[in-house]
C-alpha cells in the first residue's frame, strides 16, 4: 500500500512537497534503532526510557545528539545515523 502525505518544512518551505512515506519494516528483529536527542530540555528523559524498552526487546540502540535544537542536524551526523541504523526516533520536548 502506498501512502502519500504532505509535510511542511518549518525552515522556509514556500510550497508543500508531496513525499511518499518510507516503507515500514515487517519486524524490528535484528534492526538498529537511532535515538536522536535534538538538545531540547527533557528530551533525553523520553529517549532514556525508549532505549530501555527497545534494548529489552533485543534491539541494538544507538544514541545521538544534535549540537543545538535551533538548526538542522549537521550533515556528518545525518550520514552517520543513516549508515549505522535502519530506524530513527527523534526525541522532542516542550
């Protein structure tokens, strides 16, 4: 099933771009999950708990942190996350 949704880029997108959702894996078994802390207060609290739950299921969990929430993640960080993981969970707060 192919699903398409409209995402708006809060950084300065002038016209919405249609993007297809990335296919979801049938199972999480054997996958590496990136937990990305965007550096907002208490986002790590959520990610700490998720790390516990995912690790208890036998998943490999890799933690990452953006230098600041005010800017997109640096290119090198995005590339590292993509190279080492199949899934990403981003921790937001507020």
